[in-house]
C-alpha cells in the first residue's frame, strides 16, 4: 500500500484529527518562510524586530516591518494546502487546526476550528488598555488606540513572550485527543509548538509530517518530503 493510501485509511478511521501548521503552508502563496534560504529572518535579525524590547526601543521600525508584511500578505491568496485543510475540517467530526502563522490565510480559506497560537497580523492590541481591534487598512506609522490613545502593537506573540494560556491548554488537549496529527510546514524550532507532535505521539496519535525538509525525524509515522500544496490535495 502506498504511503498516501495508508494515511487516507488512517484519516478515514480517525475520530479526531489535529493539524499543526507553520510558515511552510503559506510558502506556495508567495509568503516567505522565516528560516528557509529566502527566509524573513535572513534579512532581519529576529531580535531586532519581533520582541517587546525592540518595540519599546523603536516602535516605528517594528511597525514599519509589520506594515511591509501586511502589505505583502494582503496581495496573496490561500493556496491548495489551505483549501485541503478546510475540506478535511468539514469531513472529520473532531478537527482542530493549530497554526503558528499570523497571516490569516487559514481563516480566509474557510478554516474555523482554529487556534492562532502566535496571534494574527491583522489584529492590534493597545499597550495601554489592552483593547483589541482588527484592521486590514494601511495604518499610521504609530497607530494609537481609539479608546485611550495608547500606542497599539501587533497582536502577535513575540520572542520572549508567552502564548495565551487558553490557546496552550486547547492545543495540548487537541494533541492528546488526536487519532491522527498532521504536522505541516514547520521547522519545529519554536516552543511550545515544537513539542506538540511528541505530546500527540505519547497519547497514541499517528503522526504525519509534510515538509520538503522534514523536521520531526523518528517521531513521524509517515513523512512526505513534499510541498504541502502538492501533497495535501492528493490526500483529500
Ligand atoms: N510545503 C511544506 N513545507 C514547506 C514548504 C512547502 N511548500 N516550503 C517550506 N516548507 C518548510 C520548510 O522546510 C521549513 O521546515 O516550512 C518550514 C518553515 O519553517 P520556519 O520558517 O521556521 O517557520 P515556522 O516553523 O512556522 O516558524 C515558527 O518562528 O519566527 C517564529 O513566530 C514565528 O511562527 C513562527 C515560528
């Protein structure tokens, strides 16, 4: 039996499917990943931009980088991998998508049962009163809160910051409950997401990795060293 058929049989028999996605699932939408040869971090040091210290030191620089990323993402579309996950969500009773991506493409594709573990680039949070707002429009260099005039920041989890405890609990529960877990397009270097596959494995899940440069090594039961937008539609 070929690998794809084996995975399809597992999915057909699965009562619950959990998916972890990383930047690689948006690569074929034309959004650069963080650590590949074209990776975003290659041009900028993470310490210079995606940290609370960087924002305190130079909020205009950090906002300029996020405005550039927002402008880039706004021109892109979800790809066949995003669409394939929407099909799987509609066909499995219990489905949870945990995404590390902040680009909003899963939501635009139609994913609903989703945990945005690292936040969302279209959402801002006031550093003064905590009010959250969404906006896809171009923002001023230093956007301020309509309610308290405090400085707005991207509602994204930066290096050195903790993920939302509720997101973490829900993610761990989804990993423990999964019959099958798909790990798609992540280099598996950033915690806590990098531990989710082993949590699922220990709880008995069948682990499938889809990544041209696999990162799960012996944790995965099936590895497809292929592009997500090529392989996922085949599975669906
Ligand atoms: N299909 C599937 N996987 C792909 C594709 C593709 N077409 N193209 C690249 N990849 C894989 C790469 O091989 C790499 O393993 O996607 C992965 C992208 O890894 P990273 O750039 O490190 O992205 P990610 O794992 O999501 O980073 C985690 O780090 O920078 C922080 O908060 C940021 O959420 C991000 C986190």
